[in-house]
C-alpha cells in the first residue's frame, strides 16, 4: 500500500507541501521499536479511534493507574480490557477490527501514533500495527497526572444525546485540547491531537463546531481522511474530573480565506457537525494538574 492515499495527496497538493510530506513520511514504519514500546507501556492513558457498524467514527479515552498496555514484540500490542469503560469501543473492535490510536505524555509533551488492525480476546484488545510514528510537541499543553478517588456519589452512567447541552458547549469553548479520529476505507483509522489556547474551538450552534488547523507535520492524515470520508469522531477531556465527551459526526474543510482570518494562526478551518454525543463521567481514574500552555499556541 502506498504511504499516502488520494485524500492525503489532494490536501498536500492544495497546501503545496507534497515534497515535504514525502520527506516526513520516511519516519513511518510498520513495527514498534523497543524505545517506542517502552514509552507506550509507561503511559497511563491513550485515545483509540474505531468505526462502528454504521460507519460512524468514534474517539475513545482509555486509562488506568495500573499498567494496562503490553508490547511483547515489535508486531504486537495488547490493551487490557479491564481499563476500558467504553462498551462501544469493544463492540467496534469485535465487529470492524480497525483501530487507530495516539499515545501522549502531556507532562513531557511527547506523542506517538499507532494504526493497524485489532482483535478482541477475553482479556485484551490485541493490535497488529501497520503504521508507527511520532509527532512533534507543538500545541501540547503541559499537565501532570494526579490520582483521584472515584466520586461514587455521582451517577456514572454515560449520557447520550444527539445535540450539545449548554454545559457541554461551555466545556468545548473553554477547552485547550481535544483529539480527533478519522478513517479511510483502505488505510484504516487514525487519531490526532489538537491543541490551542482556550476558545480555539468555537461552537456555532448546538450541533456545529469550528476549529482551526495550524501548521503541522505536512502529512495531513486527518484532513486527508476527511477529504475522502467526512465521518469523524472527537473526544474532549475534563482534566479536573477525568470525564470525557465523545462526539461523532461529519467534518468539512474550510479553505475560505475570509473565514480563516477570523482564527489567529489558522491555515485552514474544520467544521464539524455533531450527530451523536456521549458524555462519560469519570472515564479515567485520575485528574490532571495544569502546568503551562504550549509556546507554539497562536495567540
């Protein structure tokens, strides 16, 4: 399979960065090196991207204070099922077998992406990688993890809706970080990080978001997938409570210069239409203490 599919090539061409993308793409490999394995196994959370039986894309937050990821060899990664609260995630892996992920250490501003196929066993999600590569530290806000006791006085049941509530709108508009999952029919699922100063994501109405696309690695995995397939999934984290807000819907790239100029530092915009929303209280058993914003964030 070629390194880039037609959607990625189309966006690279429109942005005029094909040669740069070819150079950067040389870092992508199909196996997990030992140093990457060690980094992944040390992390307390990751974000997984999957497809459901209706073709919707979902981004899911998974985490534990106990080790829950093991990489026995360069061709295999296992994610402990006990760390997973999202039943839809397990169903999607069992039915579709396609998985993308981003593993991120917020305190060190380091991240890796692993995309491939997956199977569900009694004890784990077993992943066979197809693409393994790192990303730079741009737009990552520094935070460190703090153990938190679960607040059992609150209802832990996920809340599903088709539009955003006022509380969720406030959550999104004050966010400085989220993650986006996208998919391509042949290339599979991918998950990417997005960060900026609070307010960089704007809510136009109770089912429409718009956010800037800043200068990145020039590969355009996310925007390339969206060009070929508009379905995408977002997840926002409440860093104080460990709750997550998952949104599934359709994304569109905006190239209009007048609109782009409304967002500091934006090179393009992405409009996202929400079709499904799931808010999960205390999705992970810890909180995050804020340290500093990224020096790369446009202001």
